[in-house]
C-alpha cells in the first residue's frame, strides 16, 4: 500500500473497494449541489473517503440556526458570515489535503447547471427545493450523468438513485412539482439532524458505488423515518405515457426566463432574487453608491446593506438575499430600489 493510500486503509479492507476501488475513487469527480444539511454530510463523507474532486455549489451563507444539523459549520463561520461553500471547503481541506475541493458560491440555475455537472461522474442533491431538483434531473438526464436525489423533512427522508438510460428519473416518479405553499417545509415542519445524517449517508454510499463501479445501485426509492425507526422501499417506474425528460428528451427546466426571479428561502424569512447577467458586481462601487441609504459593509464574498428593517446581502453574481420579508414583490421592489437590475 502506498503511503498516499494509508489514510484509506480501513475502507480498502472492504473486498468491494480494495486498492483498485480506492484508486477509482481518487480518480472520481462529484458535484454536490447545495451545501446545507444534506450537502455538508455528503461532502464530508466523500472528501474523507478520498473522492478525487468535489465541487461544492451553494448560494447561501452560514447562520446560527444552521449549526444544529449542518455539520461542517461552526460559530466562527456565523460570525464571519462566510458563504457555505467557502466554509465547507476550508473545513474539508484540513480533513483531507490530498484531494481537490472546488467551492462555488452561486445559485444553481438553468443557465449554469450544465457547467457544474458536465465534467463530473456523479451529482449529489443537497438542495432543499423541488425547483432545483428538477433542474438537476433535466441536466443529468440530458448529459447522461447519474445523480442521487435526497430530501428530508421533520423525522423522515427519501432517497433515490437516478442513472439515465437505466432507471426511471425524478420526473417519472414526480411528474410535476407540488404548487408552492402546498407542502410542508423545514420552515413549517422542522427537521431533525439525525434524519438528515441517515439520508445523506445513504446518498454518499450510492455515490461511492457508482464511482467504484461495483455495479448495483439502489433501485427504487428508500424511505426512512428515524423517529418511527422504519425503513421502506418503494418502487419507481416510468409512467406508461412516457416521461417528458427521459422518454421524450424535453428538458422544460433548462429553459429559463429572462426577468428577475424571486425564490422563497426555506426557514429564513427571506427571499432570493436572481437576475440573468454575466457581469460581476463591484462591491466598492456599490458600497459608495449605497453609503447614504443605510448601513453598508462588505468583504470579498458579499456586500450587506441594512435598511428599514431589511437586510440585503448582494453576491458578486448580482444575486441578492433580502431578509425581513416573505413577500416576493416586496423583495423585488427592494432589489430594484437599491441594487438595480
Ligand atoms: Zn423520466
């Protein structure tokens, strides 16, 4: 065993991994989309297991109520208001300096999602909303990339592995997203950290199986409730009339809209505004412009404006999170007023 493999010794004893499997993991590339509860557990598992390249994409920054379940963050990250992708990458770089970690502070959307997954072998779902999951599904089916869906609420969670061309996809199982406001969210129903850990660990194991190419992934959906102590397996089938994504090759979610898009953020009393632009925001210039509007501060990752009881956080890609409202039109108005489209 080479000294570079020493740290993986206990995992390499497993006959289905061995030295060959470990070398495949080291050559493997994954993208973790969303680095909150599920994403931190997944990134932690995969980086420590020796996956050679891990891209971590997240749009948010660390807050105090994340620490209950988002295992890579601590109080210093909250104090420094670090973006989650950056904080996660810094923690993991000290846990395993021999693999590559690429943090990306961005909202995964129709314009950038293919770029995030094109050069990886497996995509992991660490998101908390159906909109982004359908986006991941469309992009992965289109590019033929396996991905592992995961979702958690309260004490239960669900995971499913999607291998394009082999298994049914997310749209086969859930043809349409539930209308906004009709399903419970972690905002309204809460979430137990242990439910997150179980689902994220199942997802991570699926990624390992796909990377070592040992063959069998989990077929169908796996449902777990950590409070009831139950596991259930549900079958997933392609609908008889076919699936828009994996039967017809119609990728509805990769077709974007041109205007500003407002998204409610789970559990945050906040709305995110994204605008389709490729130009980068200059924080020094924006800070100067806003100096009389309210209290302005910025670092290399974000600019923050406090005004009229709202807190507006602007990212270099012109995206903003407006805290202090759950009303999309109020958030859009605040964005237009202070940041401009
Ligand atoms: Zn499908």
